[in-house]
């Protein structure tokens, strides 16, 4: 059996003195890492590289683990092994570190890919490829823009055959999430977090609003794409089987998922058998949606991130966020507080 190593890395970032920031424990697993881990797991199950190739996943969050570059290289170069190193979910403040780390692996002859919002947002929103991305490409790093649910097998085949392109652009090929592979991380890989019984998943992607500063709508679109209630129930049950209790729903605006109520009803039902707590993100006006606040509280929602942005109406108008009504902020906050949601 041949072996192909897929090294998934969430890179950290540099502090002002150039040191890599690291912590004793993490808070939440990156949903992008959870997604790529599950896609790679599925690729092995489907034997996308052929029946005689075993895909082995390595999972590293550099904010809580040092990346053992030399040890990984030794493991990969033993026998007939091949590998690809994937910098996952890279944001702008992580990009420089991702490139530097990628260069370390390239120096040993390994293929490297970088994906995430910096690459995707820059290519989608700017008139030309920015210098730092081009410099990464010139160094031999493959850049991946967009979502890869429908493309991961293709990318793995290219990496296995040493035929990766300098740039892949999937921004105009947004996949449906109905019945798609769901994000998943083993409890072993969550042991580096302060609470190893807490994980994350996206119920949907996109947002109907048009705030000018937002990368979500440029990368994931204004049309809402979501997982089904059956998808979410299966995802939560799989995590509950390894004693997961806390879930951060990473949707930029869960309230605008077209089937939010069905999903929350399923979670309420699951909560009757095993403990569930939720964190979500939403917009300021979501408290007006009938039953939204009440049902989320019943489903175990304890924390919510709300995009208020400003208490200055001119600032809100200037950034294209007219849906925020400052005179309702107090009422909105009190509605969540009355439901015991922070």
C-alpha cells in the first residue's frame, strides 16, 4: 500500500517583534480546518487516488502546537511516501507566516498549497493579484481561491502526481451544501483546546446584506446556501458520540439561513437526550424574527455575536449597512438578555 500524507496546518501569525504567537491552549477549532479534515477523510474513504494509495491526514493548529517540519519531512520521505502541505483558512494576518512556513517545506521538496479568505478575497475583490500572493506563487506555492467541496479530490490527484498549478480559482463555482460532507474533528485533535468538548460547524454560507466592508459576500455570495436539517442532525449526533457538547455555528448570519427554524427544532429535540450549547453569529434585526430568540435559547444558545458595527448613523450609511437601526439597539440587546443569552 502506497501512502500519501496530507498535512493540514492552521498557521499562526507574527507578533510585533517577529515571533510566532502561540498559546498553551486554544479556544475553538477552525471550521475551515474541520472542513478540510472531513473532506480528506472522505477522499480516503472514496479512494480518490486509487485502491492502492492510503491517504494519511496530519492535523496541526500552530497557535497551540509547534509544526515539526523536519520530523514530518522524515516521515514523508521514508520509502515511497508522497505528501502535500495545506495551509488552511489563512486570513490576512496569517498570510506572511503561511508563506514562510510553506517555504520551509518547499525547501525539502514537498508540495504546498495555501487557501482561505486572504487569497480568495484578494483575487475576488482586487483588480490584480497582490504582490504578496504573487511572491508566494513565485516561491513555488500553489494558491487556492474559493470553496473546494467539489474539487478536493481533483486537487489531491494533482498534488499526488506533482502536477499542481500555480493558482486554482473556484470562486465562481460555489458548491451546494445540501448533503455535502460536514466538518468534523476528532476529540484527540481537540485536546489542545481549553474545552475539548466544543467544536464548530457551518450550517450555511453567504449573507443577503451588502455591507461594503464584508469579505463574506464577496467570497461566499449574497445567495444563502445551507445544509439541511438532516445534515445538521447527523453532524451533531456524530460529535455527540465522542462527547461533544458545545457547538459554534460559524455562519456569518445564521438568522438568514432559510431553514434556521427546522434546524433549531432538531437541536432542541437532540438536547432532550444529551446536553447541547450553542454560539452563533447574526445581525441586529434578527431579534424581530418570530420565535428566533426564544427557540435559540431553548436549543442551548448561550452566546451570540451581533454585527452592530457603530452607533453613528452616518458611519453605518457610509459602509452600506442601512439595516442596522441604532434606536433599536437597546431593545434588541434586552431581548437577548431576557433569554439569558450573552
